C-alpha cells in the first residue's frame, strides 16, 4: 500500500475480510497509517491510499538440514597466517588465523583475529574462540573485562580510533536513512525518482558533521541555513520545534529548495540539528515549476520564506501550512513532499537520541570534535602537497536571459602552505536575470570544487572547509544584493564557479581536475492530463549530458551536471509515461558529442517525445550551454553544446536556453541533443585500440 503518487509501498497485514465493508476499509487504512507512522515518524491522514499488491504467504515444514561434522585437520599453529598491529583498546600485536584451516575443537585465546574470505572475527583479550564440530566459530566473551573496558573508554578525554570510526559511520548512516525516508515517502517525481534533495546533521554550532547521498550544491549551504534559524530565533528554540526556510538571502539556495530544520535536544540541551533540503515542483510565483527566465527580481520567482517556525513545541502550525498550500499550484503534492521532509528529520531525531543515550552528551561531543579535526588535518595535508602559487581561471555563461551575454566568472586560487583561498572578486557584477548566486550557494560550490579534488575517503564535513577561504564581495553575480533573482544559480552560475576553479588549478594539479561537464538545460511543462483530468507540472530530467574526461579516464556518458547536482537521477521512462501525457520515442547516446582527447569526454544523449495532451501546454526553459560547450583541458577538445528543438505542426524551431510560455500543442514533438563532456589531453595520444572501440560501439563515427 502507498499514498497517492508515491513509488514505494509499505507492507500491511490484511484485516478480517468477513467484517462489514466500511469497517474493513477503515481498519485496513488504520493499519496502513500505523505502520507508516512506525517506519517514517508521520502519516498523512487526508491523502488517498492505494492498494498496489496482495501477497499470500504459505507456511510449511522444511526438511531438517543435516550438517556434516568436520574431521580434525591439525593444530592452530597450522592456521597461523602471521601477526598484525591492531587497536583493541590499546595498540597491540596480535596473531592472525585462517578460519578454514582451524580444526574442530581448536581454542584461540584473545587477543587474536580470525579471518575468512567474507568476514573477520575479533577475539579480544579475555575472550576465547572455539571451533565446533561443524567448523563454526563459538565466541565466548569475557563480560567482566568488557564492562571494565566500557567504563574506561567512556572516561577517555580523547576518543579512541575505533569509537571515532563507529560514531562517524553511525552519523553517516542516520543522514542516509533520512534520505531513504525522503525517497520512499515523497510524492513528486523530482524527489522520488530524480532525488533532488539532500539530508544532513549539524552540531549545535551549525557545523556540518554528516551528510546523506545528496546534491553537492546543497550540502555546504546547509550550515548557513541552520545559522539563520539560530540567529533569528535564539533562545526561543525549544524541543519539538520545526523550522522552514527557502530564502536565498537567509541561508537558502533558491526558492524551490525548501529546507526543514529540526533542533535535537537531550536533557533539555540543544545538541544537534537535522536538516532536509528538497526541490519542490512548484513554489508559486509567475511561472510553474519555480524557474522564471523573465524574473528581474526575486519576488517574481515564488514564495519567499525567511526562517519560520513550522511546528511549535511539537504542534504543527496549521495556519502557516495553510498559507503555504494556497500559494502553490499543486497543494496536495506540495504538502505530501513537505511531510516527507518532516518525517525525514523526525527519524533523524529518533536515531540521534539513541546515539546520545549510548555515548552520553560529553563523549559524543568529543567524538564530533575529533572527527572534524581529523578531516581538517586530511585536507590541510592535501593542500600542502600541491605547489604554492597564485592560479587564475575564467569561464563564461551564455547569457542571463536579458541583455548580458558571455557573463564572466573568474577565480583566483591562492595556495600557501596548507591553506587555500578562492577569490571570485573579478567576476561579473550582478546581472538582471536569474543566474546570480547567493553567498551560501557560492560557498557551497567552492567547497564542492575542492572536495571533488580530494580522495573519496575524505569526509565531506565542516572540517574540510576550515583551511579554505572564499572571497565573494557584495554586488557581484557570486554574492548579489537583494532583491536580485537567483533561481538558476544552483546550476548557473553554479557550474561556472566550479569550472573557473578547475581551470585555475589545472596547470598546478592536472591529475585531480576534470574537463568540462555538460551544463544544465532543463525545461518544465504544465498542462492537463486527459487520462485523469488533473493538471500536471513536469520537470525534464532525461537526456543527461556527458561528463568531462580526466587524467587516465574517459568521461562518464549521460551523467549530467554532477559537478553541482551529483545525486540527481534520470527518471524512469516508463514511470514518466505512466504519470504524464507523454510518449517517449527514443532516448539514446549522442554519437560524436564527447570532446576528443587522450581521454574522451562522455557522450550526451538524444531524446524525442510527443505531447499527448488534449489542450495546449506551456513550456519554459532554464539553463545554459547552448553557446559555450563543455571545455577541454590540457589539449583536449570541447564537447558539443546543447541543441533543443520544438516541432509543432510541421514547423521546427530551436529553443533558447531561457524562455517562458512556449506553447506546446497536442501532437507536438520535443527533440533534445544534450552536450557531451570535454576531452582531456592531446587527441594524438589516444591509443588506436580505444579509438577502434569507440567506433565499434557507436560512440564515434570515425577513428579520425
């Protein structure tokens, strides 16, 4: 069972089918709401429930499994593989045994390690591992020593590395569970299929300590959102409160990204914040879908929400929820998605309470402090390994939709020892159109650029931002004065900030940067679905462009602008056709779109769809990369730019990257050729075998 427009089901027991119909349906719905509440910390009483699948379970007796006893095969000494330095409360040197070579009846006293192909068993001091007659391992734990270790560890001023690793991964798993709740309970395709949302945990000082699998441009903009709530409400924040905001000038990124923040208390003390930022299908304003290329002020882009209290001491503010609902075009889905965000942060609060009960406030805070400090040390070591110097990079946005063209973004990156500054002061002044970027957004993008150059195992938390200074003076496109519009900034000038930083650092550290990724060119359509009679808003997330190549690797094909929107997925073609009045004719790689080089850029896509509505629909475009293609690096060639076309009643025209109110008639076709990624390195150095493979598999039309 599931709520309307969700794509994940919840298993619910079937009530007694012999009861009267209305009582049966009421009990069935009650069972669903109860189970939903248990799983996701909320339920939606007013939403339509859909029964998707009926399952039957058959119980029976299986034959008893007869395990063969293992013959003795020698002493433990024959299974000894060597010794290893490990941390078991203190650092110690322990023997390592191969479990498949241990004989039945063997006993291994701790400390020791038992290794098998798929697991490692830790035998601590005071424990004993014994091999039973069937080759299984029985671990006898010395409980007295275990209790003493827990007490001793709890009193340590500096947490041990095992506890730090456990706490760090537990925090990460909570943020990931938040994302899973969002995925399973949201209603709009932009969330439950394309995954345009992010989740995170902040500490009481609004430092980012853990994040889920989300959108790079969101993540480092979440601490400023927490700070905006803290600074505005101060001592009025109490247990059970929830806050909402989307205003880019109060810690938001752009208006469609609504942020829900839950303060987490323990023993009447504010300890953490759970944060969820999600892109809503509509937030009011002059155009459906949030993006308004005609906007010259933020007031044209939708409903502005500075920090507001959505729940007061655990009680929803129905007046505020009502105000939000009447200001959007699809209130049912809007409230469903908002509730999914609320459930996500409530689940995080539950899990954080469990973590606080396990470790206590002081010990957990020490762990968080050390996790951030360890990350800072890693990033400082990384920066210190790069050559000192002042490096400059420049890139251009096609236009702002008004009178500004070839809009420059310039980055001056200074590396000095283990610190780095990213100075964007020479970028364009703020412009009329919606490609301006608030400071929170700009800060997040600069952080994302550096983390793309760091090894994957470096945690993405506030510690990684400490060695980096971002300079973005007021009045520029990278930090505009209100009321400048900013809606497109999460992509443009977002992507260009990362491009300028990569271009700047390419001469110094070519091994850690990539060539240009496809820029974002999306469109949104609004119309009526003749199958249901319901109005729809659809965001185009298909035909993702190609990724830029890097030293040693061809670019990924059809991945889109993952440099700013890494977690976004292309939605299912079948689900799109089921939920919207479209027929998708084809969706394929675009041959020859990736830039040539020693390593080739990833391919863009070709896409064609037919609008099957019975009334005229409206389309707006919002993006870039029609004039400026993804750049090549170190001698690599640029990829091909975007080309989007509309075929209406035999007349074809090219769509501009920033248009509003394009009329799409029933039977019209929309064709999309998305950009390929830039190449890396001299094309003359590409191995002939790889060129032959490209031709054989249709990636390129010739080997020249």
